[in-house]
C-alpha cells in the first residue's frame, strides 16, 4: 500500500480542528486511514466559449475554463490560518475510511472581484502563444497569460456522467467567507469546476498582437502542489485564429483542440 507519510501535515491547524465540514472557524478531523489511498486526477478542458472585447482600453479574448477530477478519489483542499497566514494541505481519502492530510505549498487568495470566496491561487494557468506556418508553437515565442485569481473548488458540472455521484456533493459554500479561519473545499470524482467567460480574470490580452494563428495552453497545477494519479494529462490546448475587421473589431475563431477529460 502506498502511503503519504513523508509530507503529512502535523500542525494542529489542519489535523486537530473539529466542527464544521466546510468554511468557518474549524474543520473536521480526518480519521485514521484504512484501505487504499484514493487519489484524484485534475484534468483541464480546452478553453471554450470564446469571446473578444475591449477591457480597460485593450482587446482581450475571454473564455470559459473547466477543471475536472477524473481520479478515483475526491480532490480535497484543507486550510486554516492564524492571522493572515494560511496553512494549506491536501486531504487524501482512503477506500474504506479515513484519510491523510499532506502538506502543500499552495496558497489561498481572496476573490473579492465578484467571486467573493477563497481560491487556490494559480492552480490553473492559461498561456497564449503564436503558431508557426506548420501549426506548431513558434520557437522563442513569448506567451501571454491570463489574470485569473485561481479556483475555488466545488461540484458545478457533471463532466463525466457515471464516474461519480449523480448529484453534487461539494458546494460553493465550502469555499468560505472572508472572515473564515478554516475551510475544506473539494471536487468529486467525475465532476468539474466551471468558470464562465463573463467572470473576472477569464481573459488574456490580445492587444497589439497581429492577426494569425495562436494556441491557448491550459495547465492544471503547474507547480505540482498536489498529489494526483498522474501528471501526464495536466495540459491541453485550443488553437485559435485572430482576425481584425476594417472597423477594428477583433475576432477569434476556434480551431483544433487538445485532449478532453476522459480521453485515454
């Protein structure tokens, strides 16, 4: 049996607080692990629902982003704080009962721009790069990144029906309130966390970029903060073509896309 003792959090902030299961001043204790570790597997969907528009005087491309958990176990983030400093851990459930909490270098950030809950900072990143004539990323090209704060994890869309629970288990309330000092958020097996294009941060600047072919890379957990089944499926992409009308209006046409959650 593979165990995760090496980086198990020993701080009472994460292990010893007992009460509310979601946000609040406490989080429930993890019972002793029995059985096999049930690891999650975070997989991004290619960006979708492309929109272009002007933000703060610059042209941006906006898109909807989704992170899906296709692993055998829920993806669970636990965090507690003293003052303004959060201690973050990943709770790994076990097949029979209980689980372990593994230390993580991830950080939480408050999304006070219309999200109004706590996020795991930069757990998903989006980068726009130019493509060459053969449709490959141009050598030496400099990418432009999104401005997204992060993800608050909860079950918002049943991305892989039949893989997990029929109804959502984790709710938006698990992402906590600004005054909370502890929280426990998660993403069920088979479920995705969706951020629609209209939300703040769901965009990349295309101002000054010439018309042509580009690729938006989507990557989950690029810093390897969390334990997963594999990291081989953490990247996907969407190819787009930028064009400009005679009146200056810019458009983005979606093209080929990378692998989807559930693909072999």
